[in-house]
């Protein structure tokens, strides 16, 4: 549900032109903390829970856990000063304090996350859609929810009213994300109505897809509601996000998000307990509120280990 330009200078110029907070090269002034991309208040660290900390597998207690993240505002944003900000880093900081573990953010392409977890190169990653196919390879500590949307140029004539309106058009998606499955399912509907397939263009991350939309190399970006809404709100009125309700029943069009960990490592079950503790203390709701994601929260019971029964393809 998420190709950078090869020349850094070109990426910087494009982002300055766009003014997007979700760009890989951030355009926020060095001394400015844009209120749209960074909350004004950082919450106090959650107190350590000794009982929960004792449940962390020993293999993870004496090392710094690497959390691989790709840019997906407002969950994750890469700032020009090198900082990685967003709901996920702040949530990780609260879990670090609560469980007495060290967690370090590391930039990782989305399609490299599961191989990285399986090899041990990274220990955690978030957010990612919890689907039954992925549960065979990694464990999920579920913590949020989302639905697919279409972001379009606000002053362009392309403004689909339903899924069939996307047939035959160029749509950018993040490589390896569940959104690819959504469009694959939509293409079956296009074919059934005698319409051409969606021309899917793959990008390594969502900022690259947004840049492609701005330069009109694609006509829309298919991505989860949180990302598209954030980019639209910070695009100086260039973009608009549309929800096509008839697409929401397609495979992977809605998703439960989880924090991923290595399969059967014992780490994800402790993360679940930590997330529930944050939910009970009110920290969970405060974080989602500060980052503009109150509609992405789940209930306490939905914070679970591999809790989703949803398939990416059926």
C-alpha cells in the first residue's frame, strides 16, 4: 500500500516545486517545524512496565532493534535534516520506553521489508497490511486500519466517479504494496465490461508516485487513505483524494495495519501487549490524534497477533 529520481538535485528541485511534505527530499525550512507534518507537542515517554519488559525474547534485549520503514506520510516522513518523523517513529519510541528496548529507524524500500525480516537484517517494520498470505512469512502486531483511495490532480479533467472510471488510465502504485492486488482485481471488472485494463505504473515509494502525478506521467495515485489525504492536504491545492466506494470490496482495498516482526521470534506477541497497554493509558489515541489519523484507529480487541483473516487476492 505504498523510482525515486536517480539524481538528487532533480529530486530536490521537484520537491521544491511541489511543496509536498511527503517528498523524499523535504521542503520544510531547516528552522521550521511545519505543523502539518510535525505535531507541536511530543508526548512524555510511557513508563517502563517491568512485567512486559521481562517477556521480550532475550535475543532482543541486548541489541538495538532495527525498524525498517519506507516513506508513507503521516506514518513515516523523511525530513531534510535526516530525521525520520511520523506516527510510527513516535509509537516505536513509546514501545521502546514501555518495554525497555532500543529501536532505531532505518530507511528500507517496502518490497525489501519481508526479505529483511526473514534474514534478520531488520527486526521490525510498520505499517504494513496484515494479510493471510503475509502471515505465512512474518508475524503482525495489528494496530491501525486503512482503505484505498485515488489521488488526482485537482485542476485535471480526470475525476473518476467509480472503479470503471479508472479503466484504461495510468495509475501509480508502490511496488510490493497491497494496492497492486486492488488494481489487479479492478482489471477483472474492467475486462468483464469490455473496458481496457488500468495501466499500472510501479514506483519504489509513494513520494515518487506523487511526483509522477505532478508531472502527469500518471493520471492518479492509488494508495491508502492516510497517505493520499496527507499529501493532498499539503500539496498547496494541487492534488485531491477521491474514495471510490465500489472499489472498497475488492481484495486488499481495505486493510488492518500491523507492526511486522520475524515469524515465530516471540517479538510480535510482546509488541501486541505493549500496544494494548498504550491503548489503555490513552497514549495510543493521543498519537493518532496528533498525527491527524483518528479514523485509522482500531479497537483494543483489534490490537492482536495476526488478527486479520483477509486475503490479498480473494
